[in-house]
C-alpha cells in the first residue's frame, strides 16, 4: 500500500537539455528546409549555439520550432516536464502565435521585448544567415532579391541583450557575423575621440593613480659610497 502511494506521488523525471535535443531530433526528423536539407540540423545548431546559457534557454533553443512545425502542444510540453519559463520562450518565438503572424518585422519586435526569447532568436537568425546557406538560397532562386529580413532583424534583437551575449552566440554558430557586429558598434559609437579630454579618455584614471615607475639602479646612481 505504501509502495503504491509513493509511486503515485513520485516526481516526474526532470526534463533535461539532452532530452530536449533528442525530442527535437525526433519531432523534426522527416522535415526538410527550403534547400531540402534535414530540418533537424537547424534546430540542433540553434540549441548548440546557446551552450553558454542556462538550461531553460538551451531547451527553448532546441525546441524553438516545435510549436510552429509539429503537433506538440503547450500542455504536452508541460506534461513532459518542460518548465513554464522554457515553454514561454518557445511560444514567444513561435510566429503563428504572434499578434500579426504575417508581419515578420512586427514579430521580431515582439520577440525583442523578452531577453530570453531574443537570445534564442539571435541563434536562430545567425544559423539562417550562414554565408553558405545564403549563397545557396540566392543560387536556387536567382529571380528573388537577396535575403534581407534576417539582416534587418539583427539590430532589433541585439538591442534586447548584452553585447557579450551576442558575441558568445555568434562565435558558436556563425563567426562571420562578428565582423558585422563590430562594424555596427563602431557606427553607433558617437564619441568625439579627437576632442576627448585626457581625463575622460579610457584608462586615464588608472594611469594617473598608478605607482611611479623607477629606473633600475645603476652604479652611477648608488649612494652607498662604493667606487
């Protein structure tokens, strides 16, 4: 009797990052992207790109398209043990759940209102923007203009998180975008370096408070009377 009671009330197994990765592979197993490549490769890459963040964000990364492209529901995810926070991130990045599903720019702004969702979308955007993929899409549809929606979305998403968080994601999934990020930061920097007072220059304070550097002792500088 007691054994049955304890079994009925035993906690459900914890839903781990590894569980999310396996679920993503299974849920998207038969799906293909626009280039007829396995779609599971994309969702796994997005999850992998978020390795420097906490488990809920990583889980949401692997499952970021599960509500968009599979029959798995919010309740099903919760019943599996996915946290409310992770499910909330997944829903935030799910296009069909946005107020204006057909307005991509509006959806990006909605995602950018939440820090965690923005991190996941940055990883998604970065993988979709790999140079080889962009080139392949352009070659397959030469009559269409180059993909610009991902480029236009990046400043909005980047503004929602810390720069170092963006760097961590790009370094893992699309290092080619790091140069674009640095160029954008340079453009946004309106500091007038030519007329910057010395006291306001980076490192000036530490330079003023540093210990004076003494020249090494030489034979001519000694005062001990040695000849």
